[in-house]
């Protein structure tokens, strides 16, 4: 799939789904398949949202390396091509990030959320080279996740703009660093799908954001989809009132 085709799939209220476990705290792949089919049946399909599995909300940092790929594969198989499956890898070095990106693609993810390698305390140049190396090495879409609340996790606005021009970068999960403005990144709105992560989806959408982070679309899809549809229709006051209602 071409990067522009992947970019067009990163849209809507993002479904940051949790990972199911059984009573012995083992990953429950059967329940993952069941949940995925339920989400698809309730409208969490391509062009409406992204099913983002084993990301931060899905226990990514706590899963063993032999646990997370089967979860991605299970979700992709259960979705049967009807949903956009993405996953997350976080805070890995360049070599292991590339390995995980390829593993995620083989398991059925069309895009992978990636943070800066914070434990290596990168400079801005290091972070740019990190994403350049990833983009050059893989065919899967890359969703860049800015994490300014983490030490060494913040990607400066000028650096982010350069990263947004990389071939395989299809989306940016955007929350600006302290002192940076929110709006200037939207210069890239025709190049990447910008996903609001500030709790201001209406503001982001007006500027050109193509999605937003939320906590409820996988629990009660009609609520978030109604908000999204109102924004798409330009009915922002109604969307804001509904958003504030929960």
C-alpha cells in the first residue's frame, strides 16, 4: 500500500483499544478476536477510525516480545480487511524499532505508532536521523507520537516538520512541546494526517486535523462517531457540546 493510501486511512476518532487477559494474566487471543469482530460490527471500520492495538493503552511496554505480534495478527485476521489495524512500538533504539516495524507489518498492521528513543537521550538531530532510518527501511506507515511529557521525548516543531516530509511518515499524533504553538504544524496537513492529542478536537479539525485521541469510541461508538460527523459537517458548536457532555 502506498504511503498516501495509508495516510487516508488514519482518520476519525482513534480507537486506542486495551489488551484482554485471562484470569492468569495471559493474553487472551480468543477474546481479542471476539472484541475485534464486535468493534467492526459496530462501525469501527476503514474510513471511520483506526483500531490501534498494543499501543500505550494496550499494555505495549509490559508485553513480552513474543506476546504482542500475535495480538496484532489476531486483530487483523478477525477484522477480515474491514478495519484499519495499527499498533504501537515505543522507546526502542533504531535497530529494534526497525525490526518491530517489520514484524508489525507482517502481522497485519498498516501503520505503527512510534515515539522518539527517549532512553538514549537523543538530540533533535538524533531523533530526525532515527525517523529517517525507519522511513528508509520499511514499507509500513509510520505514525509519529510526540511525547513532550517524557524526558527527551519532545520533538521540536522544526524537527517535526522535517520528519513529516519523510516518505513513510503518514501521520503525526500531535501535542506540542511547552512553549511551542499548536498551529504551525498544520503546514503539513496535506502531507500527513494530523491527529489531535490535546483534548481539543474541534480546534484541531478546524485547522485540518484528520482525527483525534479519545477514550470512548471502542466502548460506545455512536457517541464519538456523532461528534466526528458533526465536525465533518462544520457544526462545531454542536460537536463541542456533545464532546463536553461526557
